[in-house]
């Protein structure tokens, strides 16, 4: 890939705004042209105004300079607005598309990626892109035009001196080429270290209660400080290399200008050129020198942005672990809610040596309540993960109402399901917005009804602003039982055909558990329900209990039958409560 190849990512994002790009380029051309016109005005001012002693020419030259200044000001202002607008708009579109892509990559991808690194790319790396479009690229292009235009005017003004200028160009270009590749590599490394620092900080802040509970503030600060130092060191090396490049380029450019002035001064003294020609030549030479120096500065910015664009392109090119079918089947309008796992075997991508499910078979009838129990690591949560199609099985098939779920659109499949997890996730939003999360179009009356059915209405109305109360980060202002009831209200509002309960009451006190259990009973009524449970007391009323161990179904039946038969379930029951009481 070329030094700026990564910036090709921006092409599709600039294309919809071709009109504004064209206007920005036109403004840039006008601004560059007016700067070059200053040289002609300067020549006329000296040769025909000062030398000939003509005030009218002096007045004309002054008026011309004022007109040029006005045009330059308006063109520069228009260029600044247009390129800044383009920078903000393109980066906004890029961030939106990147986030929309990442959010569809699935849990498997996030098992090996840090969310802080992802957000660093979407925020910090994209910010470099905005800087390029909104500033560096136009500055580089403007200075390139002025440099090229300045060289042309040098040739027109004095061909001999212009040839000397062109002979010095390789001396300027060489450091840019030699140092440029290393600057780009160091830019990528600096961005990676910045992403590590953001990830370290975000992870610590997300777990700040745990950090404080174990008195690890000093250790956490030290680790973040180390990450900051690594980011600083990478940035320092990039800056040092770029500083050397800039120093060499500017030294060579302005030394060359000095040499040209020395030669031009001798030509004036010898009468070969006029003082106006030399003044114009000096102006253009300084313009070329300044433009060359500015180009060397902006090339560093462009290379840094190219490195950032490559990281964003890598993120954009990540394929989804689970692909949605291109020819989806339609679910019936009234989903019955039957679920079948037929010979399902599955390994998690991060643990390929271990079977999470091994030839797993279950058949759940519409409206049936089935509890899945077993020791930790037996594969209970994996059943839910496959049913929600966070992963696809390595072998076998999962069916919903007889249809392979791989033949369904994600939205159609997940619309029939609702999960109440052990640790419900609440967002930094109002109570109403959290409840309507699964159904954004739900009315206020429907939200209120769902809250009432979930035994949540009383504590919601006791809040300062009722349903409009903001819950803070992750619902930190609520108790465990209150968060759980909001999760149940969310599931009720979705009105799913199939309900997934993942230890929905295991972390609650007795009073909260009673309130939540009443809400769950309403939610489970006449629905297919799959319940993951460690506490066997919560599943005694299930129509059927599936006992799994090491990814296999080892027993199935009702609570009393399983206890009487002995085996794994009976041992689990004995650990939790007296066996004879359990049997009765």
C-alpha cells in the first residue's frame, strides 16, 4: 500500500458531497491564484511606480492589491467553511457506519477484542480523518498549487534562476520520502498505544466499585500511568522523526532561497534583470519555499491520518462471525413457540478444545415451561446463546416452529424471543425508555401496563419524575429487585412467543424475589418458557426439567421423579436442601 493508500477509505464518503467538494476546490484555486497575483502587483509597483516615479501607477498597484486582498479573504473564508463542513460530515458518516458494522459483529468477535480499543478507533482515529479533510488536505493542496504556480511564475520571471530552483527540488523531496515511511509506521503505533490507554481507563472506570472495594486505586492508577507513558513514548518517537524531517526540509528550502537571492542580486547589479523582476522573483521564491515547508508539515499529518484510516478500514473489513441469510424464510404470523435442538454440538471460538454442547437434543412444545439445570459449565447458557443465534452450532440444527433458525432474519428470530437475564442491563436513560427498549414504538399506556404487570409501578411512581426519571449509568440508582422488575416489564412489553429466564431471581433477597416471582408468573403465562436455574427451588413447578452435564442431556422429567430416580439432579438437590423434604 502507498504512503497515503489508507485514505482511499474516504472516497465513498466524499462522493455524495461532490458539489461541496467542487466548491471547496474552486475556492482553493481562487485563493491560490490571488496569492500568485500579488507578485505581478509587486513588480508593477516597483518597476513602473517607484522606478519611473509615476503616482498613477502607484495608485493603480495599490488598488489592485486591495482587490486581490478582498478576493483572497472571501475565497479563503469559503474554503475554510466548506472543508470544515466536509470534515465533520464525512467523519460523522464514517463513525455511524463503523458503529453500525461493529454492533453487528456478534459476541464471538468481542470475546477477543476490547471495546475500549474499538471506541478509540471510532473516536480518536476518526478525529484524525476529520483533521485531514477539514484542514491538512486542503492546506497541502493549496500549498502544492502555490508551489507549482510559484515555480511557473519563477520560470516566466527569470528562466535561469527558475532552472536552479528546479534543480534543488530533489534535495527537498528526498527527506520527505526517506522519513515519510517511518513517520507513517510510528503514527500507527502511536494510535495503537492510545487505544490501549483508552481501553485500560475504560475497563477500570467500568469496574470502579470493584477497584475501590479491594483498595486497588493506587495499582489501577499505576497501570493507567504506565499505559499513558507508553502512548507518550510512541507519540514522542513519531514527533521526533517528523521534527527531523521538517528541520531538514525547511533548512534546505530557505538555504536555496538565499542562494538564489545571491545570484539574482548579481544579475540586478549587472543589469540583466530589473529590481521589479528580482522583487517578484523573491516573492515567488519565498512563496515556493514557504509552500514547500508547509507541505512537509502536512505530509506528516496526512501520513498519520493514513495510518488511522488503515485501522478504520481493518475494522470496517471485519466480517460478521454469524452471517444473515440472503434468502430468509418467513415465520407464521402467529408463532407457536416450539423449540427443537437436534444433535447440536458446539465449541466456543475462544475455547476450541472443549465441547460446550455435545450432541444436544431437546424438544420444547408450544406453551411448555422447561427448566435447564446442571453444574456450572454444563452448557446451560450456551443453549440460550445458540437460540438467540449469537453463535451457530458446529453440527446439528436449532429449529423454531420447525424452521431452521439459520433461515430466518435476525430481527424476525429475535422478535419472537425475550430474555430476562440474571444481571439485567439498563441504559443511561429514563425508566420509560428502558422499558420500551425492545419496542421503541410502544405508547406510554402500554409501558405503564407492562410496569404494573411486572410489579414495578409502585416504586416507579415513587421516583422524583416517575417514568421520566433518569436511571444513571447501568441503572445504578435502583436495587437488584427493581432492576429485575424493569427487565421483566421490558420483556412483557415485547410480548414474546418464547421467554428465556437466566437465573432471574438468584441474586435477590426474599422480599424482592417474591415480587419478581409474581411478575414472572404473569410473564410466563401461556408462553413457551426456558428457564436456566442453579437454585432448584425455583424450578419445581416447571412442566419438565432437563438435566445437562458436560454439554449432554443426562436426565429429564418432573422434579419429584428426578429426585426419586437419583443421579445428578438428586445430588444437586441434596446439596441445596434436605432430600426427603425435596421428594415430598
